[in-house]
């Protein structure tokens, strides 16, 4: 349990960004659904066949744009996480702490990119089957990009803090 607290302490800005993204996704989905009921927007989910539905590309793109916006967290949260990353990198590698920060930054950008790609692909089959058995397939269709876009916001925010930590050696 101690490791979770350490990670939350170190990557505070990611938690802030993921929370902001979750709120943004809820608001976007509600707005999109209301516009859809009025006939002012495209479909929230699209039937690709008789048994398979996917989220609208417009909705997915709006989730990605919101994730980028959510990752641009408050400056004080980024500064706090950057200071914590600098401190942790000095403890990990006393001789070359900037190399540890650079590696962390590369890994974080790779994770953020993978989350962006996963946001755009349809939900995995096992999620669709599980939510289908529960009678709420749309929850799987919307839940998957919600989860992955929150992950994207999390990793982008931490990557920005790591970049800032690396700039201030």
C-alpha cells in the first residue's frame, strides 16, 4: 500500500489531470447526447453490424482534445510534481539525475501515445461481451475511450512535469 501513496505523491499532477479529464468526458458525453436527441449532432454510438457498436469518431476526437486540455493542469501542480521528480531522480541516480529524468520522460510520452491510440480503437471484445451480458453495451463503448483518455491525460501531465524537471537541472 505504501507504493501507491508514493506514486500518488510523486505524480500528483497526473491524478489532477485524470480527474479533470473524467469530469470533461462526463460533460462532453452529456452535451453530445443532448445534441443527439435534438438532432443537432451525429450519433453517439454507431452500429457497424447487427451485433457490434462503436463510439462516434467525433466523440473520440473530442475526448482526445479534452485530454490534452486536461493535461495542461494548473502550473502549481506541474511545478510541485517537477520538484518531486527532480528530488526522486537525484535519489535514484546521484551521478546523472538528468538521465533518469530523460528516460522517465521518454517512457511517459510513449505511454501517453499508446493511450491516445487505444482511445481511437474500439473497445476490446471481452469488455463488449461483458457489458452486453449486463445489458448495457453502450457503457462499454463509452467506458473504454473514457478510461484510455483519462490515462492519456495522466501520462501527458506527468511527462510535462518531467520535461520541466529536466529543464531545471
